[in-house]
């Protein structure tokens, strides 16, 4: 890749769970064609990195969840129970967000970020139990007030571009099951059932930028994908056989394309895209490899898709797909300079994609064999 503008070098971050391997180079932004590679780093125990949750439309802000370490407490604590949401920018590095509650409520999980990068949502422990939250730089944590008489637990999973519409899943008290919800400041929580499947658990997984289209799944013998609009309500999109179905992971910003994982048999899922014109279409596989894997994220108009695909019986790699080129590995789009930066790495999955289809983030293994997070800014293709 060519550096058309400038290079940014970061000083070592102060958090003791961040490894020195994170100091590679990334140039982000849209002012010119700037490309590069960055790793964000692992948690203190290598494999205990938690997850990536979202990326802003321009690729400049990434959110996710990391282990939380409290030096004042027993070092034998389970990291799986003590987590912290984080926000990353090129200029500021990794910024832990903290928690809603006071001391001894050390868990927060990032769920999504708005397209403009200004609003982060997720859930956090508190004296009142786990609470969904909105986070902004100026306002910090703002819990979504949850009606205690009807909801046991709520987890926000997506939001509109401006953060005004939030979706997710809530465990209701009567009936006692997960239900999909849509939340606005004016109307609060609005639940919606999926026709003919009212007794099944359901949750919303993603939302279009304008907040008008919601995608989610109904958990049955096999998951089913539904699409919701105010005009149609929740409509199940697939009619696959029992014990097999589809799982949606993302919807394009314009609401036209849904992507995810299509079950063909219990051991060999395939990445799919869905549009109103074509229905479910699998993406194929890498040249010479079988069609197996999962589509994880898509660009604003649905033309670029990233995810993970199997390359042999044991290993998977991050892929990028478009209609012209089909499926390719992320590594195949990098220059010799950037491949040298990633020598010894295994890019196992691509989990986030910016609106323009060029900034990709995912999980993999670094040269030490630890689970690590990588980010690349791809050239135009």
C-alpha cells in the first residue's frame, strides 16, 4: 500500500494489559487515500480478549469489550465476569469507558456504535442489575430506564445513525422469554412479536442508519431471520427445514441488504446475503475451497461484505466479498509492505466494516500465538 499523505506513529499505551505488539501503523480518515495496518492488542492473558462490537461509518472509531483488571482485588478473578467496554480512535488509542455502577460492579459490555461515532451503547452492571446504556463523550453513561415491573434484563444491540433509535433484546417477566425491542426517548420500550411465532424467543440484532428497518432472529429448533418495518411489522424471511435456518449478523446502512450465516447442515454453515430482489444467496468460497463460513459485516449499500471462511478442516481466514471479484482473503489485498507487518499473523475473522467498505477490523492470532485484534485500511478496488 502507498502512503499518499502521512504516517502516524503511536507511543506505547499505558494500560498494563496492552502488549507492545500493538504499535504498528494506521492512517485513517477520508481526506485522501490513506491506507495501512494496525493491531490493537490482547488482554493480559492472551486468549482473554473479549470481542469487537462496532465501527463508525468512516472507520475512525471502534468499540468493543476487554477484560477489566482491578489490582485491589484477588488476582484469581474470572475475567469472563469482569469486563469493560472500550472506545478506540487513532489519536487517543484504547479508552476504557468504565461502568454505570460504583465499586464492585465491574462489568460493562459494548454493543454497538452509531454511524457518526458519537453514541455508544451496551449494558453494564449496577446496583439495580444489568442495565442498557447510551454513552457519549460529553454525557458519559446514561442508563436506559427499564420498567422493573415488566423487564428482568435488557441488552441493547444496535442503533440508528444519530443514536435516537435503539434496538435489542429484553427478558420480559410475563411472558418469561426474550423479546425484540425498539426504543426511543419519546416512546420508551416497544416490543414486537413475529407473527405465527409469538411464543418463541426473539431479538433484534441490527438496524438501518435511518432507523426504519430492523433485522433480527427468532430462536426455534433452528434460528429464523426476520425483517421489521413500521409498514410490514416483523416478517420471517426464510422457510428452511426444521433444525436448520439462518442467523443475521448485520444490515447495510441503507437497509437493503442483510448478511449472516445460513445453515445447510449442522456442521457446515455458509455465508449469505439477502436482498428483497434476490432473497437468500450464498457467497461461495475461496478458489479451490468449499463454501463454509459466516458473513459478519457489510458496507453502507451492501456491495462489500466481510467475514470468516474455512480454508481447511481446522482453520479459517478473514474474507472480503464483492459481486465483481467474489470472495478473496483480506491478505490478498495488502501490499508487500503491509504483509511484512503481519508476518506470522493469522487473520481468522473479519468482524467490522466501515460504510465505504475499506476499513476492516477483526480477530486473529499474533506471532506469539495470542488472540489479537487487527485493523486494516484497504486500497480502492
